[in-house]
C-alpha cells in the first residue's frame, strides 16, 4: 500500500505545497488534510498515517508555536525530512468584488504578520481575523454568506476555491520563506548526506549562572554550528525553560555525536528530534565543511590515540 501523509489543511495551503515538494508525483488519495497542526501530530502518533507535514518556522515571524509545543510535549516523533517554501501572498475575494469592498479580511496569524504593512497602506480601515490556515481563509470567503470579504492566501488556494485575486505578491518581505518538516514515528534515521541538520530539545538540569553557556559549549568546542536556538517554557513554573536547537550535521557525525553525549552529561533531559537532509530555500543546501580539527577523521584519530595511551601502546 502507498504511504499516507497528513498535512495542515484544507487543500491549497503552503503545507500541501511542501508535502508535494517532498513527494513529487504522489498518488491521489494518499494525502490527508487536517484541520490543525495538533491534528497532524495526532494522526501520526495514532498510526492513522505514515507521516505528516507541518510548518516549523517562518523567516519573518519565527517559530510556529503549536508545532514547537507538540515537538516538545507528547509522545516523541522524529523529523525525517524538511522543505523550505518561498511564501507569496494574494488578496482574494469572491467574483464581482473590488478592493474598495474589502472591510473584513481572514488569514492565518503568521500570514497577517507578513502582510501587515501592505494592509495598513492599502486597506487601513479593514478588520483582520485569524483562522487556522491561509487556505481555510480562502475556503471561508468562498462560502455563501461568508462573514469575510477577502482572504490573504496562496494563489493556488484562491484558484482552488474559485476566488478572484484583487492583489498579488502583497508580502512586506519579498524574500519570505517558511520551513516545513515531515514527522514520522521513531525508527531508522535517514542516512548522512554531508548536508544534514540535527534537531533536539535540551532541558537544563537547574537554573544557575552559565547554564546556557554550558549547553552551547558542547557544540562550540566541537565545531558544530547552530542554525536555530529558541527557548520555550517547560510548563513546570515561571522561569523554567527548555531550548529547541537545530545544528548542522548528522548524529552519525563524530562531532555531533560527541556534542549530544556532552549535553546528556550536563542536561536534565534531551529529546532527540532527528537528523535529516537539510533543505535551504534558494540554491539548495551546500555540503558542510568542518572546521579544522572537527572532521570525522580528526575525531577518530584522537580516539585511537587515546586508546593507545590507555593500553600502554603510545608512541
């Protein structure tokens, strides 16, 4: 049977575009649109689907809170792949509408943050309303008796729900992109490619001066570059935080593996979220060139040297 994939729906979301980039030519009937990020996680955890795709972070608005909360809490899942999708927004309305008719706009909060300047300049009197996704906004506007006049959504969503574009490419930042991740139940990791990313959540052991520095030093001393560091409350009380971390490299790399062992020694807990091929928006991921003294060969040479010392066979 072909694999089944859940994604943040309805049809026409940027998440669906990310799913189709990860799985080009996927058969009809193998994708399942979910009404929220939490529903995608539940579908994967319950075994209703083989994997799910959700947004993780946006280049303008930052991390997607619901996704990060689900990654930190609940039954562990692994990130097995990622996609970076350029984000272009359209203001769309029902046939016969004009921009002057737009008084109430529906969209996703992250989308609103990226078009706020355009709306202020062109529709300063319009009210904005948050819905679960940009495609859900287009779907809502298309319904008879809709409470909204227009949606901020992807052009594909406007077309899918029979809306007419009133303005295209209305984002305040032309280089905006969103990173999406594919989630799977724990299992075998993707093989190293030389252009990988490792994700994890670190829970510090106790609150003391230098606790975060101790955590960061595990990577710095081994030449591992961090690409994302985000603090999140643990829910155990005010002032208690965990740290969501993305690092260059694969857990199979000696430097990354040693960094994780170092974290294990100084942290209360580590939630490993996966090692997977990196997908940088634009020209694609470049091979990661390790700093001097931090290649796999360097670590293995040092390990063999130490073993010789321990066995009394040092040169």
